[in-house]
C-alpha cells in the first residue's frame, strides 16, 4: 500500500450532522446513538458555537442537527429558537431531543421548523427512525380537485346569513343550506359557493373539515387585482359539489376589507355561481350595507329569548335610521318549539307581534347530531339525513330553488 493510499484510508469521515446542547455529556444516550448511526461523521456544538457555525459556509454540508434540551434550557428558549431558524434558513433539517420540557415550549419550537421530536431518555431505535424519516423523499403532493374554470355566465342569488346573537345557528344554517342547494337537482345541479365573511372566528372550514389557506389573506389583501380565475383559485372544493371561501388562517380585523373589496368579491361570485351563501359575522360592520344591498334575501337567525328579541329590535332601528332595505330581512327561528308545545308557540307569536315582524322560517332543534356532524366535518345530510333540522333546511333549499327557477322563467 502506498503512502497516499494509506493516508486516504485514514482521512476522517465528513461531518454530516451535529448535536447542539448546553452540555452534550448530559445526554449520554444521545452520544451512543449518534455514534451508532453516523460513526465519526458527526460533531458536537454548544449553543454559542452553533450560533457562529450556522452562519458559516461549512454549515451547508450538514444534513441535520440534533438539538438537545432539558427543563433548564427553557430560560434560553429565544437562543434555541434562533438556532432552529438559522438551520432552517440554511436548509438543514432539525431533530429536537427534549427531556422534561413543557408542551408550550415544544409546540413553539416545532412551529419554527423542527421536523422531528424525540423524547429523552431516547427510546430504543427512536433516533434511527427519526433520521430515516428525514431521509425519506417527500411524498408526492396530493392534487385536490380544481375548482371549475371561470365561466362568467351566471347571475347568482346572494343569500347572506347572520346570527343576531351568539349560538343561534347561523353557520350551521349556512353550511347545510349551501350543501342542500348544491344537491337540490341531481340531473342539473346548480353551481353553489359558500363564503365565510367572518375574518376573525369564521368556522365554516371546521364544519367542512377544510384547510384555511394562505391564498385567502392574499385575496382579501389585494382585491384590486382580483379576477375570475384568482377568485376561483382561492376557493376550496368540498366533495366535488360545493365551492368554499374559508376564513383566513389567522384572526384579522374586520375592517381589513371595505365595501369596495366585498363588492368585488360578490361580483365575481355572482358571475360564476347560481347561489352564493354567505356566513356573516355577528358584528355589524361598514360593509354589511354592501352585502345587504346585493342580497336577494338576508336571513337573520334568532332564538326564542330576550337577547335575540332585543338585538333584532336594535338591528331594525339601525337599518331604518339609515334608510336601508329592512324588508330584505327574513327571520329564522332556531330551536323552534314543536307543534304540541302550545305555550312556547304562543310566545313565538307574541315575539313576532312585539317586533312587528313575520317569523317565516322556523327550524327545529337538531340535538347532539348537529355538533357531531360539525365535529366530523360533514353536512347533516351526509351522516344524519333523517335529522329534523336537516329536513327543514332541505325544504328551505327546495323553496329557494323553486322560487328562483320561477323567476328565471318569468324573466325569459
């Protein structure tokens, strides 16, 4: 063997990974497992040394870092978070090794980009499995069904739904009414979209188990550049039938959007869909008037209680004071009494008389199945087709569709 060949045989293995900790000797099991997995192809850095090394060109050769922390390191959470951010920026994968660290800290660090978490003391094979997962090729992206292409040939019916008090079932009605309309005609199903306009606590995505996409914020942040295609691309398709604009991923101020923004969104929705169901926030905002003017009817959900009565009265006064079309309001009494509950039915009549309104739509209490359907992310029709609430919403959808078809025939 020549001298150069012998030298090549004894060259150290390239460093492809590092442990980062306050003192690696506190994690002796980690040392053993790193040697088992990588032999001499790993190194060890303190927090201070790692902060310097991750900013150097040599760090680009690292495949991953294993950051080991315990409860004493919770005071250095900012330093550790900075190390994770630097590693992620350099394209270095991060495994988090933690001993007796609180769940809040773990959650924060994982959100910063740590891809794997392994508890310490290390279970047998846990580090091996974590490294193997890091080295697996990323799965092929699942292609969600694309929304229909922009047609621009419709003149959709705008159907907003607003709760006049918390818990009156506005989102339940919006989600299930939109689904029933989308399935009202099996031979020629209408095109339906459901818009969640509650930018803060909108829960349509939860009711239908849909992701809250970043595209929603981008859409609302720049509506001036919105067109048919960008509007449709922001929608998520539920079960190949219902197009949904969910609430943004983060809580946003209701005044992020103005009347012009809402008007543009409604115009694109109207042009591409037969029915546009809107889940409105409980609050009255400066663009509520825009939705009210665009609406064919404006559903207001109430219950048989004093808060609903007072809020309905205040809304009526506000609309009349601004000379707004109060006649578009259609009151929906949720958890309405059954026919045999004569005393409660007389209360409904007195409520309507005291407010000088007609309570045209009364829907029953759907019971526990309503919550179960929402938790499962499905409309009532999918799991509980015989639920009395579902049946009434189905009748309401049929009535709306029949009225719309009659109006189209008369116009033709």
